[in-house]
C-alpha cells in the first residue's frame, strides 16, 4: 500500500514538475493507493489557488475534484490518526496536515509518497526514513513486492 499526499495528488491533474512521475503512480496497477480523507480539503485548496493564479481553469479544477475519489482504493478516516499526527507535528516541527499522511502510513504499514522534500528530510532525520519516499525517487513495485526505491 502507498499513501499519497496532496503534493502528489495535485500533480495528477496539473502539468507541473514531476507530473509524469505522479501519473506513473496513478497508472501502476500493482499499487494499492490510499490516503487520509483530509486529502480532499488540501487538494481543493491547492486547486483553488491554481485557478486564482490562472494555472488551471475552474472547470479543470472541478473535474479533478470529481475524479479524485476514484483514484484511491482506500480512504482512511483522518480522525483515526490525529493523536499520532499531532505527536509527529510536535516532534518534527512540521505542520499537522502533512503529519496526518505520515501517521496514516505508519498506522497502515505503508509508505508515504510526497513531493515535499523538507518534510521528507525532517521525517527521515527523526526515524521515519523507511516510511516516506520523495516522488522523484518512487519506483514501481518489483516482482518480489518491494519498491525499487
């Protein structure tokens, strides 16, 4: 199972850096994609900003929001990870919403794929290196079931 954060999910719909890599994850038929249900709020907020900037149209953003739930095999109630996420946020000195994804990955014995290098560095430096991978470093599963990264 792979937990996807909003920084990756937005790239499924917006042609920006790492767009192709993000689409590879979406197309990988051997990966169970999951996310905390809070991903919808974060993606919607990012798409709102991109509409305001003129990067995407209102209709493109709305279509992305309509499609997003279909991309996941599992949506985890974010409330289930709040305590762990809050502890992570305090320990890492990092925003709570991002830590919800890492807590979700930990609770589900999964890896988190993010495009947030600062978050990855903080998490890795605090004992979570095996739980988080940068989008640029993500590789599809290999025959043995392990990720190549």
